[in-house]
């Protein structure tokens, strides 16, 4: 079991910021001899989980990882339920539609339409619209754990960097049933998101749509908010949560109309 755990730890070293690892990297992080690290990587390579660059000697993820990821997406009920509605959302709003879940305190993009590259699949939750939706659904103790683990790293000058500001933002998200970010993660980009709920009413994902910040004009915001909410409700219905989300939609429609001020949502 220790060998299996070490092999999985070696795979966990790969990330968008570290697409390649060396034997020395594995040995250092796993605190094992270079000979053990070399054997681990050789075994993973023989199974197709990593591949070695013959010029540099460094390792990259192999085709087997892609195959498993594709298999997961193919059979994941959430992704399957979401894809048709992401396409509709993108068409209606002339934006990019995404499906996010929360894992290890970060927002992970499971799917998008139009399809986007896998780079940047993990994003900070506190400065993205989808991430705010997911954080707003957490019990206080779980939210505290996430903030202790991930902190509030500043991605742009518009990012939330204080707990008080984040708490106020998440309270707004809970009240309005929609979240926004205006250039908080990427300069020049704006985004809206709404929760996807399962049959128990639990938030299991977030649907978002993003545009160039200049495209999110004040006169379009009510229409775009409705489109994102409708997509989230449709996906939730596909997960069997129709009655619960109908009630949630009625509650959302009783809220004050969207005032067009993205800063207020933050």
C-alpha cells in the first residue's frame, strides 16, 4: 500500500504550473531515495501514466491519464446532464459556458462550451463567480477550512483579499442566487454564475458564463442573469432536483432585481 500511495503522490506532483517533473523532484517531495523515485517513475511509464523526454530526462503525464480523464467525463452524470445546457447558454449569451465543482478548496472546470484547453482547469474559488457560488454553499466550518488551506491570494487588483469582504460577498450570493466577478481572476473578463443542486437540494456544482468585461453591459445584465439561472435550473432538473429548484427559482424571483452593479455582488 505504501508503494501505491507513493505512486499516486508522484502523479499529484503534476500541475499546470509544473507540467514536468524529474526523478530528483519526486525523491525530494516524497522524501525517498533517488533509486526508489526512479523505479516509481519507470513503473508509471511502463503503464502509460507518464512519458519521459529523452533529451531532458524529465517526465510528463502520459496518454493513459488522458484516457482515464475522458472516461470519467464520459460517464460522469453531472457532466452528461450539463453539456446540452452549456451549449444553449453559450448560444444565448454569446459567451463561454462552464461547469465547475469545488475540490480541495479550488474551483475545477469539468466542462465548457465552446470547448477550452485543459490549462488553468483549477482556479481560485474566492475570485471567480463559480467559485463564489460553491463557497457560499459551504457550512461555516468547511469555509474556514478552505480559507485556512488556500488563503485569499490576489490574482488582479480587483480580487477579494479580506475575509470580511468575502463574507459580505457570499452573503449577497446566497441572497440573490447568482454570483459575479468583474476582472477578479483575469483582467478584461467578467463572469456570472449560479448553483446546480442535486435531489437533496445540495449545491454540487456551479454553472457560469463569461465574456469580455466590455460585453457585460448594464442593459444586458438582467437577461444574462436569467440565462445563467435557467441553465443551472435545467441541469439541476436533470439530476432529479426539479421540485426543490422550482421553489428556489420562485425565491430567487422574489429578490430585488439585479441592479447591474457587479461590485455590489463582490
